[in-house]
C-alpha cells in the first residue's frame, strides 16, 4: 500500500470512527434520565437491533451464504439481549463489545467474501459507537 493509499485508508477510518464516538457520547446521557431497569431494556433492544443490521446488508448483496451467516449472528445478538434482560445486565455491554469486533471483521471485505461488505465507512463508525457505548454504559451502571 502506498503512502497516499495508507493516508486515504486512515482518513476513511478516522472520520467515521469520530462520528460513531460522537453519536455514542450523545446517546449515553439518555441513560441518566431513565430508571436503571429502563436503561437495561433500552440497551438490550438497541443491541438486538444493531445485531440485525448486517442481515439487511446481506440481503442487498444477494448471497444466500451471507444472509445465512448474518442471520445466525443476528440471532446470537438477540439471544445476548435476552440474556441481558433475564440473566445479567452485564451481558449487554459485553454484547456491544462483541458487536464492535463483528463490525471490524467486516471492514475492508470484498463482495465475494463470506461476510457481507457494507460501505467502507460503516464498520469503523459502528465499531467505534459500540465500544464507546459499552464503556459508557458500564460506567453509568456502576455509578
């Protein structure tokens, strides 16, 4: 990779990551305004929804293999949300961390890969959101 290509790549990761961090920091204060139980429920619903986003990308790509893989993983995030509601709320921040890793696995993929390849800005945006949100949520819940 040339220096110019490396710089363009980092720019393509930096800006979306900063937007993800900003959006995460903008949404976290809502959890200060609601009861803890409601915070857990909202965070669980959000992680379930976020976990299903790649199914939509897979449907757009049209690969049955990608749709199956993304649907299975989305189901696992739904299960994590339910585990956060029924077993321990700490499963939810962990699920956000894992979703950030799942985002990062999608970064830079081509459309022939087993994992769907969303627009280049999306994985770093979502990973940054997920990781900052997980840290912020844990900090708020511990306070």
